[in-house]
């Protein structure tokens, strides 16, 4: 995922990830939008490249220019688990002309069903490097539920009776154990749940999300609004996407991310950052907007490669 801080302009991408707006024939768009949901969600393995540009910035943001590139790779299937790899590089120019280079590389493996998440992030800011590495695993009986508060991470209490939940073992930046509420979702688990809700005609999804970002000790509350399904504009997709995605429907989504900390408990919630996208039924995202309040980035899909699919049960 991508964070709002200037030094970490980057934490939505690892969890979310995705043209010019044109219109498909009305009959085809209506047919795709009205199609009944059938069968389980199948995410398409792929490698996508997004060109990032500054969409807007306020006078107080300190950002005059920003551009970069996001390379995202997704592989796996329900019978073997899911792997995500991402590299997110941005170069920002401040109002005084100074530049800052951000380079984030993330890798994660998530067991199907969200039983375990292994994560690793290396964040280079100019000459400084921060590494986060760890594993989150559900204890017996721990399952998330949409709309259920996940609570803030707490240091492990070894003297208490074990309750269903999520146990986090951090290796870096320092060895540490954390306990999370059973209600938290892992990234792919969250994407699959969101697609299930969209396909069923739902318009809102609230969930707590844990992805191991920052220093691995952060849970985000998320609220996603889902628009109506459509195929309009698919003919404007990059040439590398058209063969497989011309008739795949998408949902316009807008997700707000809120920090869950004890210090903010009970206060009026203000999102730390927001993300908008067209979220396709095969798991691909396009037309990204990453909004940090005083500035926003736009991400345009420039190239996509569809990777071999695992045939489960064969």
C-alpha cells in the first residue's frame, strides 16, 4: 500500500493493485453490467506497469512536481496461495527545487483463505534504508467479518489464555510479537471479499486491513464505496490488455484508509489517504488516483503481461 507521508509516498499500491475514457457499445455495456454473478472469483496472474504523475497539489503541500513508475506482479491460485511483488519509484521536487527519490520494494505470500501472510518491504529514501519483515498467522477459529472492528495492535501477552486472533512475528526492523483482532483482513483476502460484495450488487465494504506495511505494527480501517459495473471505456485499454479484458467488467471504487491507534480512538475519523480505481473482475486495476489530502498522484496502466495460470485440481 502507499502512505501519505512525504518520506513514504507509497503503501496503497501493495494492497490495491492498476485511459482515456471512451464508450463501448451501449448494448454490450448493459449486457456485461447486468450479467449475473456466477462461480467463484478467479484472480488473473499478471504483471502491470503504471506511469505515475502528479494530479494536483495544494500550495501548502511543498510538492511542485512528482512522477514515477509502479511495477506490480501477482501470481498464484486458491490451491497454492498468492504472491505479490511490487516496486514503486517516485521522484518528487519540492517548491524550493530540492528533489527526493523514493524506492519501495515489497514482496508477500498469502495462503489461500487468509490463514498466513509473509511480508517483506525495503524502503529506500535517498541514501536511507528501512527494512520490514515478518509473518502474520491466524490462530484456530480466527476469521474476519466485514464491519467488525479489528482493534489496534498490542504487544503479545504471554500470560493470558490464547483467544482466536492474528499473531504477528516481526523480524525487522526489530524482533517483536504482536496480537491482532481476528477481524483483520490480509490484502488478497480483502480484494476477494470486495469482489464478492461487488458481484452481489453491494455498494459499501468496511473492513480492517493488515499488510505488514510501515514498521509492521499498523492496522488500517478501510471503507470502500462501490459503483455500478460497466465495460465502458475498455476499448481504450492498452493494446496488451485488450485481448483478455475487452469484455471484462469493472466497478469504480473509492477506498478511504484510516489509522487505528489508541490516540485517535473516539475522535472524528479523517482518512490518512484515499484511493480510487476501476477494479476489474479479474483483479486488475486501472485509472488509479492516490490522494494524500494536500496532493494526489494519478496512475495510468501503460503495459500489462498476463502470466500463466495454475490449474487447481488437475
